[in-house]
C-alpha cells in the first residue's frame, strides 16, 4: 500500500482521505475499427506527464509506478488481484486477504472548503453536517472526510486553487487532466473558485476536435460544459449529433451524463 500525505494548509482542521486514487475510469470507450471495445483505453491510464507540473505534484509519482523493490516478474498487477482471487478461491483453499488500497491524506481548511463548495458546506457545517471520524495522522486530531477514486494530481490542483495556493498550479494542462479537474469541480461545486484558471487553461490548450464521434468529442463536451466555452461545446455537439449511432457508451463518470441524453434526443 502506498500512503501519501499532502499538506495544503499546515494549520488545517480537516483531513481529506482519498481512497483508491487514480482508479476512476473517466474516459468512455468508443468501439471503432481501430479501437476494440475490450481494449484498454490509454486515455484512462494515470500519468504525471500532463502539461507542465510543478515538482510539488510529483509526490504522487509513487501511485503510478511500482516500488523498485518489487520484482515485476513476480508481482501480480493490482488491477488483476481481485479477479485472480475469485478464480483461485474455492471451499478447499484458505481465504486470501486483499492487500490494503493506496490512499492520499490531504490536510485542508474547513473554512476554505465551506466557502467554495455547497457540498462541503452541508457535510462540514450546520445542523445537517455529517457524522465523521477523527484522524490523528498529522499529529493532532482532525476531522476526517472521505473521498474515492479521484485522480490524485487533479484533486490536489483543485484544492490548491480553493485554498489560494496558486504558485504551483499549472497554467498548461492537457485535455485528460482538464477532464479530471472538471469532474471534481462539478461534483463538489467548485466552479466559481476554479473559473479563472479554466480560462487560462483554455488559452494554452490546442482545441483539436475532428468531425467524428469520438472519445475526444465526449471529453470536450464534458470540459466545456463544466467550464463554459462555446466553441468546443458547439463543435463537440455537432460531431456527436452527426455521427453518433446505436447505443451510447456509459458516461456516468463524466459530468455530461445528464446532457448527453438530451443531445441524443435531438
């Protein structure tokens, strides 16, 4: 198990515990002649080489690469482990314990989260606040809030922006990282806090969108829906309306899962 600590506010009163980081399969698979439905989509593979990242974010490199102490020839890939257990576990064999999952612990400020997000306001403040556990991982008891599956770099970037720690925030990101950021922003309602940076990212990203129904079209539709931008939104919509045939792929992990059916109806 890899456990990474990331301090955004040294005096923060909340620990965000991110379980299963980098496990969200965000980009849907579009079967084509060149891309089989069962083929692993490279756009879903986590990577640090996304845009120009400050050294601050390379603390998450350990989530992407196996430990040098592990022998790749004898180590079972983590994504196959559960399936392997299902195959080998029979009534005559002892139960095998699944290894602990990776996690990221971020020290943050409830004041900043509550100000920037209605979601965090409801969970951290007022009579409707959730009952939460306490963690002493950072040396003193902090209120712990759970999160799951997010891309760790994208999550850290969004929280740095929310807390006003803008020095290390990248001014250049690629489409995949921007999609992960947009999904987090839409889930927690950080739109206003991240708006200025989204405008900078748009200026520094090349909008390459072919006139075809593709993963890129769906991702651009998602990003330009969360961070409003008429040009890529219109181009992606036209491509989807013109070329989408048959059942649509699952886009539940993208913020457009509410929008795509409306486009399909047209």
